[in-house]
C-alpha cells in the first residue's frame, strides 16, 4: 500500500460522489468558521491516526511479502531435498 494509491482512492471517491464530497467540504468549512480550534485539532488528530494506520498497513504488507518469500524459499529447498 503506497501513499499515492491512497490519495488516488480519496480523489476518485470525490470525483465519483461529488454530492458527498461537497457536503463534507461544506461541513468542514462551516465548523472551521464556528470553532476553528476544535476543527483544526480534530483535523490534526485525524491526520495523525491516518498516518499511524498507513504505517501499520505498510508494515503488515512488508511482513506479508517477507513471509511469502520465506515460504517460497522453503518450498524450493524441500523440492531440492526430495530429488
């Protein structure tokens, strides 16, 4: 999972669902106007949590790839031992 793919999915969602994207933008701007400190704090918290989620998914995909390499390597060595 790369960051560019994640951003592309968000942009694609916004393009495919313009009404939802517009509603979210209006709510964000309205709350930014009424309570800027709370809104920016929540935005920062959301970005931090998204970063943590992205890091966890990146580590999990790396671990999965490494596991597949080890399984493939083990299968190859067991086939060589059988011959």
